[in-house]
């Protein structure tokens, strides 16, 4: 069984990621991140390890040549 101590509330998770709580809610609504629900009050909760995975994925280069800096001619 998962412990509630393994989860962050919206405000704490947003601060951890450096975004606003509304941005985090929008990401959850868009399917970019999974929000778990508190069993009693239904609040959104986020696992820190899933937030770490999101940060790692955001730091990876996309591989798209348009994203790379162009060399001056």
C-alpha cells in the first residue's frame, strides 16, 4: 500500500517543479502528468518520483534539428 507521505500536494509539487499550481493542474488535465487523489478529500496528489521523471524528460534534448542552435555562416 502506498503511503501518503510519498506524495506532494499541488502547491508543494508546483513549487518543486518551479511552476504555478494552475499550470500543474492544466498539465494533469492535458494528460502530461498523473495526479493521484487523496482517499478522503479527493485533493490532487503527485508522487515525487513521477515529478522527477517529468523533470528528467524535460531536460532531454528532443532530437529535432530545429531545436538545435544554428552555426553562424
